[in-house]
C-alpha cells in the first residue's frame, strides 16, 4: 500500500484548522461556529412548519429565522422560536451558544429532559421553555446561570423537587414553574432571591411548609402557590413583603388562623386563601388593607362575625366569604354610598337575621349571593335601589312574603335565584319588564296563582324553573316567544289544560319537565320543531291520545318519561332517536309490539314499559343493549320465551317481566347476569325447575318466581344469594324439602314458599334468618313434624303463616316472645297443647283445625278437658249403641219366652176342660193357629178358646206350642 503524502498533510491542516477555529470560537464567540452548532440543533428537531427552512450555510446566520445578532453581527444574542410547531428533544448543542442572552422555545412540542449543558450559557438572561412536553428534573447546573433574570419552564411534565441551586440565581426577577408535576417543599434558598418580583408555583404537588425565609424576597409583588399540597401555618414573616400586591395560596392544606401580620401588606390588592383549613375569626386588622380590591377567604373553617367593612376597604370590589361557619348578621356600617363593591358572596354560612338593608347602600353591587344561610323575613320593597345588580341569589333561606313588584325596576337583572324559601303569592306581572333576565329559579316555594303572560316578554330567558309550587291555570299561550329558552321546569304544580302549540317554537329547548300537574289533551304536532330536545318528562298528568308520528324526527332525545298518563296507540314515534338513555312509558294504554328500533340506542340504560297492552315477544335484537340496567316489561300481554340474547345485557340490575304470558323453562343463562339485583318472573306460564345457576347472581336482592308452574326441588345454590332480601316462590309445584343452605341468606326479610308441595319438617335453620320481618309464609304445603323452637329468634317478624300443613306436637312456648307479630296463622294442622299466653290477642281462626289446642282465644285447657270427658268419640258412641241393642234384644226374647210359656200352660188347661172334638178338627185348628204364623204376622195371640180338644191331643198340643215358640224366636 502506498500513501499520498500531500493528502496526509492536507488532513492534518484541516484538523488543526478545526481545533483552532473551535478555540477561537470559544474565545471570541465567532458566529461561524454558532452556525455549526445551530445546524446540529436543527438536525435534532422536527420542523413540520418549516420554521428552520432558511437555516443554511448559504444564508448569513443573522438572517436565519428566530435569531438576533449583536449590532456588529459578531454574536448570536437571541434565539426565539416560540410557537413554531417544533418537536424533538433539546440538543446538547445549545450549551455551545455561549453568547446567548435570550432562549425562547416556549409553546412547542419538545420532549425529553432539559440538558445540563444549559448551565454553560453564562450570558443567558431569559430562559423560556414553558408549554412543552419536557420531562425529568430541573438540572442542578441551572444554578450556574448567574445573569439569569427570567426563568419560565412551567406547563411541562417536569417532576422531582425544585433544585436548591435555584437559590443561586440572585439576579432572578421572574420564576415560573407552574402547571408541572414538581413535588417536595419550596426550597429555603428561595429567600436569597432579593430581586424576585414574580413567583408562580401553582398547580404542582408541592408539600410541606411555606419557608419563613420567603421574607428575603424583598421586591416580591406576585406570589402564586395555589393548587398544591402546602401545609402548616401561613408564616407571619410574609408580612414583611412590603411590595406584595398579589398573594394567592388557594386550594392547599394550610391551617391555623389568618396571621394579623398580613395587614401590614399595604400594597396588597389581591388576597386569595380559599380552599384551605384555616380557622378562627377573620382579623379585623385586615380592614387596614386599603388598596385591597379582591378578598377571597371562602371554603375554610372560619367562624365568628363578619368584621370586614367596605366603609374602610374603599377599593374593595370583590368579597368572597362563602363556605365557612360565619355567624351573626352583616354589619350595619358595612357599605358606603360611594362603594366600589361589585361582588358580595356570603353563601353557605350560618348568617342570620333579616335581609340586610345595609346592602342597599352598595349601589355598585352587581352580584349578591346570600344563599344557604339562615336569613328570614320579607324581601325589602326597596330592593330596586340596587340598580346595577345582575345576579340576585337568595336561595336556601327562610324568606317569607311575596316577591316585591319593585323587582321589575331592576333593569340590569340577569339571574334570579330564590328557590327553597317560604315565598308566597303570585309572580308580579312587572317581571315582564326585565328585558335582560336570563335565568329565574323560584322552585321549592309556596307561590301560587297563574304564571303571568308578561313573563314571555323576557325574551332573553334561557332557564325557567318553577318546580314544587302551587301555580294554577294554564301554561301561557305565548310561551313560544322565548326563542332562547333552554330549560323549562314546571313540575309539581297544579297547572291544567293542554300544552300550548307555540311551545314547539322554542327551538333551542333542551330540557322540558311538565310532570306532576293536571295537564291534559294530546301532544301538539309542533313538537317536531324541538330538534335539540334531549329530556322530556310528562309523567303523572292526564295526557291522552296517540303520539304524533312526527316525534320520530326528534333525534336528540335522551330521556323520555311519559308514565302514568292515558296515551294509547303505538310507541313507535318515540324510537327515532339513537341517543336514548332512559324511556319510561309505565301505566298508559300503549298497544302493539315493542319497536325493535329501540335497540339502536346502544346507550339505553332504563327501559320501562310496564302496565300497558303490549303484545308479541321480546326481540332478540335487544341483546345489543349492553348498557341496559333496568328492564321493566311487567303487566303486559307479552308471550313466547325469554330470548337467550338477553344474556349479553351483563349490566342488568333490574329485570321485571312479571304478569305476562311468557312460556318455556327458566333459562340457566340468567345466572350470568351477575349485576342483577331484582329478578321478577312471577305470574307467567313458566315451567320446569328453578335453575341452580341463579346462585351465581350474588348481588340479587329480590327473587320473585311465584304463580308459575315451576316444579322440582328448591336448589341448594339458593344459599349463595347472601344479599337476598325477598324470596317469593309461592303458588308453584315445587316439591322436596327446604334446603338447609337457606340459612346463608342472612339478609332475608320476606320469605314466601306457600301453596307448593314441599315436604319434610320445617328446618330449624330458618331461625337463623333474624332479619325476617315482613312475612314467613310456609302455608298450604305438606310439612310434618313440630314447629322448630329456633323460630323464637325471629324477633322482627311481623307475619307468620304455617297453616294447612301436617304439623304436630305442641307450639313452642318461646314463640310467645315474638312481640313484633301482628298476624299469625297456625290453622289446619295437628297441633296440640296449650297456646302461649301472648297469643291470646290473635283471632280464633288463627288456630282452628287443631282439635287438641287449648288456651285463649280457644277454650281454656281445663274446660277443654272436661268437654272431652263429656263428649264421646264416634267409635265409643257406636259401641254403646251396639251394647244397648244387644241387651234390648235379649230382654225381648226372655219376655216373649215367658209369655209364650204362660200361654201354652193356659192352652193345656183349656183343652183338658173342653168337650170332645174330632181329631181331624183339632188338626185343622192347629193349622189355623200355627201353620200360617210366618205368613200372618201379628196374629200370634188369635186363639179359638171354644174349640174342643181331646185329651189324647194334649201332648201334641204342648209339643206344637214349644215348636212354635222356637219358630217365633228364629223369626225374631
């Protein structure tokens, strides 16, 4: 290999030139070297807007965009690329621009950290890097900038503590670190900055104490540290900052009292201490701050009386003392006639007394807020002396009387808020003179009369809220003149008549609430013009007829409540909006199917269509309503099965489908609705078993499946429903025993299993359900065994029904301790023994059908025992009758035998003493007497005593007599 000596020498020369140039640049600041480093800076920046387009070796550096050169063009003094849309990171090359006095890269999109090389800019006086996306910590090297006067690096993503080397910048005039993420405490070295005028630390996460050393900032005029986490007392040393004009320490955690030393800040014009934990009284010494224009001490724990007087604070324009615990009344000498006070906000304190007439001297007042206090009495008729007043806020007090008609003279009034008082009477018609009026809130009072038609002259009205009064009459027919109306709230009054058609011309209307009135008629077709309407509530009125089909055009509707009216026809016109979040049409006469177009409102969370005449099935498309929380279709004529697509509605909390004609089995997918709190499928035609998967619905509070055809056993998984309050399974065909896991449902207060085919004994575990209160109903089943004594633990129980079962044994005496019981039914069982004495107050039919029960209200046990001795059972009566009949029969036989024997003897005597007679004649005589005995009953004793019998026939006659006696006995 051969080497070119000339090229090697040339390379050495170039290297020497570069080294020399660098040394020269470092020594005398040659701008040719600046151009090199600036081009390096450019290479690391992204410049979509072309702000650096002319940064080129072909153009003199002093002509480059954003650069400022010295007069002799030998030095780069300033670099200003603020708001140029630059992104990328800060180059280390900035540290080579040692002649720079100004570096402004604010309002760009720069990222990364501030390079420590910035500490090499020894001539830098102004460093502006605010409003970027810089991160990391402030480099300690920044403390080397001895000539720095302005440092503004806030509104970034900078973190960590404020470097203590900040205290070395003794020439600093402006320090702005606001809107970042700095933490830690304010460095003590801040007190070294004697020339500091502006200190802005707001909106960070600074904590700890405000350092006492801050009094070293002798020239400080503006100190803002609001929206941090500063703690402790406000240092009294701040009273030494004689030049301070603005002090803003709002929204920290400062405590203690307001230091009296602040009254020495004679140049102070703005003092804001709101949102801290300051306590004690407001120092009266603050009246010495004669230059003060704004004082905000709101949202603290200040107490005592108001000691501040506008008569001394002559320049005060805004006084805000809201949200404290101030008491007493407003001072009598609070205001002067030549006052500059424009804003007086005393809301949410404990101030009392009548409306302060002293305020009427503050003719400059534009805003008065005395809301949420304890003021009382009537509003003064001289209120119109406040001619400049724009906002009158007196709500949540105890003002009485009427609204003064003089209010109509307050021509600048824009906002009236008198809600939640005790104001009575009518709205004065003079209200119509307030042409500037924008908002009027009179709700929750006791006002009455008609809504004056003059109100519609206030054409700048945007919000009208008269909720909860006693207004009567109709809605003004000229309501349509309020073209700017945004809110119309007339709920809970006694308004009647139809909705004026002109209301449809309030085209900016978004919130319309006319519920709880006596309005009637149909909806006007002009509603189609309310294209911005998002909420409409008309419930609890007497509206009727079908809905205008043009309502389908209202695409902004979000909340609709037409419940408890008399609307009929289809609900299709209400399904035009895809923005619906709530639709409630309960208790009307709507008919037809549920429109599937409702499923297009994917944010629908409440759908309530109960108590109508809807037919058809639930469309599977409703499974797309994944935000649905409340579905109530009860009391309709819906049929078919439950679509499995509803299992996608995983946010469902209330599913009410009761009192319809749904068929099929209970679907297991119901167990996947784990947010379900209420499930009511009662009064349908469902059959099959209760799915065990319901045990997965652990948040269920109410489970009602009664009045179906469900069969099988109650699944033991029911015990997983530990939040359950109501369990109603009555009137089904359930069998088997009550699962012992029921004891896990500790929050049950209503349990109904009646009218099923449940068997076995009543589980003693029911006694652990100590929250049972409304009812325990196990009636009309096949339970056996004794009533468990553990039921004595149900001390809150009000109704107990165990009737119509096969329960045995005695009633546990401990049940008498259930003092909350007011309904008890144990009838139609096999119970016995004495009733607890506390049961005597229950009616007799509570215990009927239990033959061996005794004690009040039944017979006493001694009487019951005696009666049982006197009264024989059916078997005993039958036995006695049989014995009596048998004995009577025997006696009759004996009597008959004796009589026949007597008769036979007598016949023998008669024959022996008679005349002669032929044998043939005797044979015929015997035939007449004996031969027809069976045929001719009742003639046993019919004997011809005159017939002759021979002595030879005596024996024959005796034998015949005995034979006849035998025959008679057999016949008998």
